[in-house]
């Protein structure tokens, strides 16, 4: 239902009182730092602002201490890139220490608002009880893009959320959507309705993983890759997304529309 919070994205999701600091799946241990999973989180998300880092580490003081330690080790850099708190991003050395093969670099100024919004969505979703309960895994756009390669014109979602099959040893308790893969889209600015419809259809009709052979991208008769698409929308983007969903016909039931979580937008002035 549009207008609901991300903290209740599907039936059975209950908000958790715990922080998201331990929710970055695939964390690399042995980095010689506190909160190694948070360094991996920052690497996966291109970067994040210090107030978001504070949510992950448990407070502003611990966030500043973590950032200082990472800079000392050469694992991260930080600077004020736009409104609000300083940004932090992981260096080539930090990416290597995290086991990530991404191309290093400062977050692009043109993408700061989007990166913050997607990061806020991930923090909010991983803080829900359902996420940990189902043993879910956030596959970031940066990882998808690395697998996808360059030169192929396909829409890439902002993330995928993978829900392990019921009965796997690392899943504490099965959820109703166990085994599903969700595409996640954070929408800040409205596209045209026709463009949004085209993206939704592409997401929902895809059968192959990103980076697969072209013949496997969308194969009639095969199960879709994405059981549903989860759209997290700003107030500006919400009407267009709702109209696009309505235009899908029967596929509309596989599109969930929610508000962006609190704190997803860039601050309007420097903090």
C-alpha cells in the first residue's frame, strides 16, 4: 500500500529495536578495525555520510572514531562533498582489505542524493525484524554492476534482496517469501510514466542473473528472477510510480510501493 513506511514493507515485517551495525552480510573479519562489517557496508554503497555511519556504529562518537581509524589505515577517505555531514568512501586499499574488486573513487557529486537515499533504504530494511528473521542478503548495485560489465544496455536495479530458501542451516526461521529475490528501486525524481512502466516490465520479466548470456535475460516460460519490485519513493516521485504500476495490468500485484524512510533525503544545509 502506498504511503506506508519502509519499516513495514510486507506482511510479517516487524521493526527491530537493534541497530543495523551487524546486518551487512558477507562481512570480512580480520580487518584490524572495529565494526568491520560497517567498512564492508561503506564499500558496497559507494560511500555514506557520517550521520548514516553513526546509525551503523551506534552513535556519532563511535562513527567519528571508526572513520579516523579507517583513514589512519588508508582504508577510507572523507570530505564534505555537499550539504550535510561529511562523506566517507573506501579507498583501493580498503576495498582490497574487504575483498571487493570495485573500481575505487570518490562518490560522484551528481549521484550523492541517490546514494544517500539507497543507503537509507538499506539501513531501514536491515533494521527490521523480518530481515534478520529470514536471513536476507542485500546485493548492492555496485556488485550487480561489476558482474554485469560494461557496454550492455540494461536497466540495473538499485539493489536486490535475496531471501534464502526455507530449511537452509543459516536461516533462523523461514518467512513467507523465503526463496524470493526482490528488486529494489529508490525513486527521488519522477521519470515519465512510460519510462517507469518500461523499467517495471523489464525488472518483472527478467529471468536471468545480471551478466548472463543475452539469450537468458528474458526467456518465456521460465520463472521470473524478481518475485517482486520494491519501490521506495519521495513525495515527488510517488504519483508517477503509482500511475506506472496501475498501467502494468496483472503484473501490478508484484510491485510494492512505499515511502522513502526518514533521513533518506540530502540535508538542505550544511551540518
